[in-house]
């Protein structure tokens, strides 16, 4: 296992990757997960399937949806391993440090869900993260094997559930059972362009804060924990890949640029071909619910994994080839404050789109929503570095660390650089 001294300097490449991930995930969230538009993945839900809006759907579906979440998961696994190794180097008790961080994150994640946004991923990440300590001493090869097993565990049950429904619904099964045909009809109804869920989502998210809070906390109390069953194995797989890539030196900048470019070409090449074909299939099927659902949560999974790894290699090639620069510094600062930027994005977006704010849910086109994304990216880039020039942590990183450590952590930087503590916010 890699060992590092207590004074190990911050790995800028990890910060840049984390910054790209937290910025990129908004492209997915603003269209697909209840910020700007209900209807989830369906391009035809409340319009949005023609012209420039369709082009934005292509960008989101092929380039962003689940790929950025995959990149974020890879970075979470790598960051978790780094924190464990730092605790070992400092003789702090790595298990205590790790589990305190994950349990605190679980609490903060549920608070985020309850008080801000229904599609929080922190509960999922913290729950999956609880398992990671069991794997931190494994070799890269063993981590890849376990990642493959978790990938299979995530994909096979869903395939066994949805594939017979599709075979029956598309007339590819002799004497299909009535329950499979009914399941096909229900999926097309609930995920299709005219889903009644879309209208219900619009009504809910244009209502006041009390109604939204009641829906999350009292009507769907355990929704975030049900997500662990649905997405947990896939998420753990990606986190283990992040740990493996960290141990292999990919995420520490140890590879030559040519090797990063090779991995980027392979990962993005394979992923793009698969995701483009799936997008074409969805459009040819008239965006029916079955094509949309299976393309987004099942058939795209291996291609999304490939693209997440490809994006990782692409960003690393960029960092390696460009060297220190203002752009690198700015994106790295966004990554150092990824937790704060993620939560602030939720607070700002819900204030813009929900009924207790400006009430713009469903009122902006996909193309117009992309302008909102650019604006939020600008805010992240503008405020992260100036804040970190004066403070050791982002605000929510400081809160997380203070709660996990059981005592208030220093916040403002000392004017004497020699007095600064070694820092690595728990991202």
C-alpha cells in the first residue's frame, strides 16, 4: 500500500478532477433530477424535443448524464483512500477518522435532502463509503476485480427484471404473460412523454416550501435510502475504481501524458459510440418510456463507466500538459470546495426554480437552462479561489470536518505561512 508523509502536499490534479465533476454534474441535474424540468430523462416531456432544445438533450444524454456522477464517484473513492492514508501516516486511527467522516456525511446528506433537495446523492455516497474501509489495503488488481463484481451485481438484477418486459412488449416473446405486458404499458405511461408524474412534479415544485418539505420528509421519508438498493452496487464499483486508479498513480499525475491520452481515447471512444446509438434508439422509438428508462439506467451503464474513466484521463492529460495556470488554479479551487459548491448549487437552484423562490420549474427551455448552468459555473469559479485565499476550508467542508472531529477546526488562514496546518478538506 502507498504510504505518504504527514506533510504530503495537496494533489492539485485531484482537486481539478473534483472541480470538473462538481461543475459537470449540474448539466445532468438541472434537466434530469428536478431542478429546472420535471420528466426526468425524457426529451419529449413538456416539450424540449426539437431544434436547439433537442441539441441540448443530446449533449446532456450523451456527454453528461451519469458520466459526471461517475466521475464524481471515482473522485470520492480516491479522496477517501487519500484521507485514510493520511490518517495512517499521522497515526490518527484510520478507521475512526473514516467512519466519523462517513456518518457525519450521512447526517448532513439527509439534512440536505430534507431541507433543500429531493435528489441528494450524499446519503448514497456516505452509505456506500462505509464499505470502502474494508478495501483500502487491497492491491489495484484486487480492487478492479471487486469493482467488476459490484458492477455485475448492479447490472444483472435490473437486466433480469427489465429485459423480459421488453421482449414481451416488443412482441419478441411467444405467448407473453399478461403481467409483463402490463408492466411494459405502465413503464411507457410513467416514463413516457405524457407521464402523469410530470404534471404532479410541476404542481409540487411550484408550491411552497412547506409542501415540498412535507413531501420529502413525511411522504417520502426513506427515498434516499431506497436509492442505495437501486444504485449502491454501481456506486461502490465506481468508488473502488477510483481507489484502484489512485493506487496505480493515474490520479496522482504519475503517468506520462501519452498514456492519459490513450486511456481518454479508448474510454471516450467506446462510451460515445454506445451512448449515441442508445440516444438514436430512444428517438426512433418516439421516446417511449421503456426505451428511455432502459437506455438511461441499464444499457448505458457500461458505456457511462467507460466515459467516466475516459473523462478522468482527459482531465489528467490536460493538467499534465498545461502545467500551472490561472485556469487550473480556479478549477482546482472549485474542487477543493466541492462539498460547499455542491450544496450551494442546490440552495441556489431550488431558490430559482421552486415555488418558494422564483418558481421557474418547467418554464425555461433546455437551451435556456444551459445558460443557468453557465451562470452557476461562473459563480463557482469566481468565489472559490478568493475564499480559499483567506480560509483553510470551504464553509461546508469546515462544518463537515468540525462535526467529524468533534471540535471546531481552524477556519481562517494564519498570516504566517509557516504556521499553516497541513490541509486536505474531506471531500
